[in-house]
C-alpha cells in the first residue's frame, strides 16, 4: 500500500476527519469535491431545519454532517471488504479495496448535496408535493451534471491508488433507496446497508451530531465503536456479532428518544408547519419552478439566502412579497405562529401494523369535532417513526434466498465463537422496543386557542379517546411477511 498524504479537520463527534489532497501537480482528490460550490453550499443549510427555534445551539449544518458520514462510510466499507471476500469467495466484488473505500466515502460526502432550505420540509411541501422529486433525485442530478468531471478524476483513497474509474451512477446506487435489488450485484446489495441500513452511518452521525448540538445528553448514547466494529459480512449477509446486541438496543432506544423529543418536538413541529404553509408560495414568487429542472436557480436557494431575502421583502417590497416577508418575520423573529397546539397524543406499537390500520388525520378531526363540538378550522399533524422491523434478525441458508428475500433494514446475528448464525428467535430480545411510534397533534388558529382550550378542559382532562379505537394496537397476523409489506425505517 502506498503512503497517501491527507489533510484533516477537527470535528466535535469524530475528533479528526481526514480527506485526501493532491499527491502531485494537477491531481484531483477529495479536497476538490469538498471545495466545490455545491458542497460549500451545504454550509448554508441547517441540519435540523427549524430546530434552532427551540434549541438555540442547533445551528449545525448539512456540510458538517456530510463530512462525518464520509468518514464513517469509508471506514466501514474498508472493513467489510475482506469479510465479503471471505464469506463469498466466488462472488464478484471490485478487485481494488481502495476503490470500494473511495466509492463509499464519496457516497457519504454527497448523499445530502441535493437538500434545499428547511431540508426535508422542502421535500414535503414543495419538491415532492408538486413535482414528485426529493432531495435524493436532485442530488443524483447534481452529481451527474455538476460533479462528475471532478469525481471521475479521483483515483486514490486514504489507503492508496486504484485503476477503476468512479462513475456518478456507482455513487447514486448507495444514496437513493432502491425499490428492489434486482439490478444490484450481491456485494452492492449488502454494502448498501452501510448507507441505508437499520443503523446506517448516516443515521449514526446525525443522531450523535444532533444530540450534541441540541445539548440533550439525557437521551442515551451510541456505542459507535462496538456497533460498527462488530459489523461483518457472513454467509447470511450483512451481520453483527452477538456481543454487539446491547449496542444495537442502545442505538434503537436513543434513536426513538431523539425522534420523540427533538425531531417530533411539538414546538419545532409548530414552527415548521407554519413555515411550510408559506414556503410553496414564496418559492413560486422567486420563480424557481421545478428545482430538478432548474439546478442553476436552485443553487442559490438555501437557509441563509431565503432568510435574508424575506427580511428584505418585509422592509423594501410591496404586495405579496411584503406580505410573505412580514409573515415569515413574525414567525421567525417574534415566534408568533398563526396556529397553536391544543391537543396531542402518542402511541407505541409493539407488533406489526399495516399502514391502512394506522390513525388518520381525517379520523382525528372527525372525533375532535364530534366530542368537543368545535366549529373553528382544525388542522392535524401526524408523525410516524418506524423504529425497527418486527423481525430485525434474519437467517439465510443460501445465496439465492439471501439475494431474493433480504430486507434493507434487517441484519443477521453472528456467533463468532461457534461460527454460526443465530436464528430469528433472537428477535424476542427486542420485544421491549416498539416497532412503530406515532405522535398526533391538533392545531387551531391562534385567535381560537383560549376558547378551544377552555372547552377541552371543561369536557375532560383525558384526551386518549380522541384517537378512537384506531389507537389501540391492531394485532394482525402473528408473523407478517415483511418482504411483501416492507416497513421503511425513516432516515429523516
């Protein structure tokens, strides 16, 4: 292995993050991707959307997170390479280990390059709602059209040089969640879990980073060394050693706590829903159109530029622009939202439940009006977290079954002492961790808040029956086929 010169930066989570720099004149390295305008743009996009309205220190960015994911993804791919060759000696994997390492470092670095202001909120209220595109689609286009000339010239990782050319489509395979694995080589199918699995490096980095910047040390911790260090590839696919089971349980518990208290925080949700109602009309006034088709304009759309522009609209523009500027200013500066929370509830599901059996916004509104005789406008927010599969642990007896039935969010439990895969009976050790968590919130216009709250208080302090029988746990079948009815583990 040739010795590669690298540069490093300090990071609050990983201490030092190393990246490659040119080894000789005119050479292209990771430094060129990091310094590209599209990556630097992520410095101006908040990692946690509007969480800074609730947690003042949560002003960290997608740029920091992307560097962290690059660091973890490369390390994990480098580690699993030899494990795959040992488990599947007759299966294809690119012959150069350094190529695979660099492929995943770039996938980690670029996975969020398509995000716009307000992150996932932008997807929800604008790009996906109006155009059927997500930040992953936009990232794919940016990588292909703007970053390919740089990427294809990179021919070394922190561990050495390689000869195979990295292509945009090779990176995108590990960024965008696949509908199925029919077009994937076996190694790609298994390595895909590095970026998209149940404890992906993306999730691990944002949980640790968000917890740090929000100052919420009480929400558990993640034993990253044990969790990633005990991950391996066996004949049953993507696997973890049984000694890491406490680390996995700790990870799942921490993740659920983070979603319950930070990502689904009722004040954060209220601010984001308020911003979300204005965002589509604001972007239309900016004449951005479909971001996927207007990459040049989209480049200039970030949290910093949006906030500056709206502040300017509030002071210097007239008509609709001034109106939207004033509304945005009222929410972001005065913290005065047009709606207020009047009721909320939550439910944890410990057995598989079909989507059609879950609580709906329409049902909540109907029950709310029926019980409290409320006639004012009512809006409802439902947040659903898929914490885990009902059967996280799987065992495959042969490659054909593995290729056909493997789930992106499953893992095999490996006993290194006996060199065996432990059966699915191990799923019982996760029975105290919910499969799904659902949070619902009811909002009314601010001017009706006191009146509605008075009605609710006079009627009853117990709001649990607002959710009706749908909030009870539907038992369903004893063993649901999760291949046919996949449960998506949210990466948001």
